[in-house]
C-alpha cells in the first residue's frame, strides 16, 4: 500500500503506468517492448494483491481523459481481460529462487498467477557447479537442454524470462554468483542467455554491457571458437551459416550449368560429324547415287548337294 500511495503522488504517474503504444495494432506478434514500469516480487500473493489494488485505485494513477481518448476501455468483452480492460496495470514479474524453479509444482503454481513474466535465478538455467568444475560433458549438455525447455515452457505460457544477475567477476569462493567457469567472460555468459536460451531480458550489474550484447544480436555467434569456446555448439543456425548454405547451393547450380553446357556441345558435335559422314563431309565432295538396277549382285547356288546334305 505504501508503494501505491507513493505512485499516486508522483506527478508523472500516468506516463509511468499507462503505455498505450504497446496496444497498437502494428505491434508484431513476436515483438516484445519494454514497458515504462515493471513490478517484481518473490511472492506471488503480493503480485496478486497489487493487481487487485491497481484495478481499484486506477483513478489515482491515470488521468481519465487519457484512458477514454485511447479507446482501449470498451467493456464489450464477455470475460474480463486485464490487458484490454485494465491496461494501466503494469506488467507483474515473479522472481524465482534456484531452489524453487525446478520443483514439481512450480508451473502449476505459476499458472494460478496473473503475471506477465518470470525472473529466475540464473542458476535455474545453468549446470551445477560440480558438473562445471569436472567438465562433465554429458551433464553440461543435459543442463543446456533442460534450460532451453524451461525457457520454452515459459514462452508457451506467454511469460517473458528475465534471469538474474550477471556480474563481471569470475565466480570463485569469494565471488559467488559471478561468471561461471563454463564461460570466459560476462560477454560470453550474456550471449549464451540471449542466443542459446532466447531470453527476453537480463538483470546485470553492468547495464551498458548488457545493452550492448542485446543490441548486437546473435549474428556470427558460432562463427569463432574464441567467441564462446567452452559452450557446446548445439543451437539454431545463425546468419553466417545460412549464408554458407546459400553459397554452396549457388556453387552446385554453377557446376550443373557448366556440365549441361559441355554435354550440349559434345552432343551437337557428334551429330554434326555424323551428318557430314553421310553426305559428303566438310570438303564438299560430290557423290553420285548408283541406281539399284545397276548393282551387280553375286549369284547364289540354291541346288541341294545330295552327298553332303548342304543347300
């Protein structure tokens, strides 16, 4: 309630809470935009309480003329939909500890909440420290597969995924939660989350670094072993690989055209020689046809030799 009271006295509360741009029709189905205000909590019941209170106290935060002029409040839907009927409610994100994200009832409990995102401890998406230290390749591959499935499950529930927290220090006994041993730097770790797991956002102690990695995208993520030397290559094709496939296809096409041209020349040459061989050749010599009546054919003896029995 103190949080809501503070927001109610803010001079720009309407701009912070209500972003009608996210409701525009030109928003792509796969596009994600960062809203002006996001509310996060470790307790799901706190998020549910805030959701109800935002609905009850919306006049304290949003100017009525801004709501009415936007045309998003119609009341025409038979069932209540927070995204349409109450667009001033900020996105609610459940923060998740590492000992809870893999529990049996986790997704069942999440389904009960009216939230828009999940913020897991990054340990939920990484192999165990012992597997990393021992370089257990099968365990590392299994952990990566499970992390991808975890993020995909969240996306299937229309939930954004924002892991926490990436630090610049290499993890050690003194720097717990730093860069895991499977990466050489924070840049490698960030690229792994964005390009391998396809997360939607990240908590980072170095905001500038996180924004830079996020803006770079995943082009050429697998093109150099130095970019991510310790993470196994088992992910989607990047643009560089797709370009190589296009070049390979063009090469095969060129070889096919060349082979077809050579074969056409050889066949044409053979037909030309055959024509010249029948009709005088290339020298243009004249040949006279001999009538059939003038041909001298050998006589054949058709009498029976009685002694030998041969015709």
